[in-house]
C-alpha cells in the first residue's frame, strides 16, 4: 500500500510571527505548574545573568508545533514525539519570535514524516530547533 503524506521533502511552511508576552508566560506557568522564578518573578530574573524573565522552553516548543501538516490536505496524523529538541538561546519575555518548519524525512514504511521546526529571534538566529515526528493514522 502506498503512502502519500501530502507533503514533500524540503517543503517549507510560511513563517508565523508571534509576540510572547507576560500574560502568555504567566498563563503557561499556571497551566503547567512551572513557576520557576526565571519565568515569573521579574525582580528575581533581573538578578540573574539574563537580566530579565525568560519564556519557558516548552512554551516555545508548543508554539513551534508544525503548521505545515495541518495547513495542507495531509491525511490525518498525530504527533509521535520528537527525535531532537535543542534550546540554543534564551528568549526574553516580550520577544517577537518567528516560527517555521521544513519537511526533513518521509518514512513511508513507518507512515511517518519528520519536520524540522525552528524558532528564531528578530536577529534571524535560531533560539530553538526540534525534529518533530508525525505518524499518519
């Protein structure tokens, strides 16, 4: 049986721009219970080498979740996990992030597609990168 995921290797999503504000971070902290002071306590965060509050890495990961497969006419699929996640730079609360994705691999025999998801800051440098695996159902 052939497998057509509706996307091709190298296909890229449009870039989505998102401002990650204080409310986003505080709501995420409440939702997950992750109230680490570097994320939620402005006074504490100013005393750290970063000098300001930082966005939770997992919040960024959620924002990065691929739109390429959901924006196409791809067959139904589910997130099967991540082969690789790297948080390369801190993202200060209030930052504008630029989210994009690109199809890296199609594993037809496993009915999977691997998408590289990238979060960049305004200077264009990556802040986070993930290899997201999708399994088609």
